[in-house]
C-alpha cells in the first residue's frame, strides 16, 4: 500500500469510492455523484485543502480529505473526512490514511487540533478514531438527513499540545 497526494488523474477512482452506498451513507455525500462535481471539487483544490489517497496495485482504495482552517483564530485547526472501498475494509487502509494525515497536520502544518464528525451508529469508524487519540466531545442531534431520517453524529477531536 502507498499513501500519496491525489492528482487530477485520480478523480474518477476517488468518485468511485464515494459512490459506494456505505460510503455516501457514512459521509455527507449524496448518491449518484457526477464526475463533473468531483472534478470541480478536486481539480483546483484551494491551498488549505489536502487530499491523500491510499493505493494498492495501482488501484485507489481509500481517500482522506483535509481542510485546514484559514481564519486567524482557527489556523491551528483542521477537519477531516475519509472513506475506503467497502471490499478493502479491515485491511489497515483507514489507519494508514489517518496516520499520514496526522503526520502531515501535526508535523508540517502546525495543526494542534484535528476535528471530525462521525455518525453515532458507525462503531467501526469511532473505534478507529479513538485508536488514534480522538475523543468524543459531544453529540450533535439530527446532524444530517440520511436515508429518510435524521441521524446524530459524535463531534470528535484530537488535540496535540506540545
């Protein structure tokens, strides 16, 4: 497995990851994503957005999006979101992506607080984030509309004070 920044040529495979039912259900993505939408989002990323991918035998098997905040009083904070191909889960891909993102953020971008939102019924993802030092800071009730109903998320963060 290899972790690297995504490139324009990767966009179709990244879209494929997020068009999987389990992935759009566990993120804020919608079903039936268009290639145009993904191209406009990832082709000209703003300077404060990073997209890392995991590849295995030239196939993109996972992606993590990282937004570093730009407001003066929140420049030390980033938010992340990620997904892995369903048939590649439980193979260490999420861990590798998360480890690479944390290293980039904390060792190179001076980020000391990494935030995320994760659906309260996604126990596998919660366990992964806790393994990397993320703590539940609260629950946002009816955070998003998913498959005909409102669902809650845990607000989680990893704070690295050196």
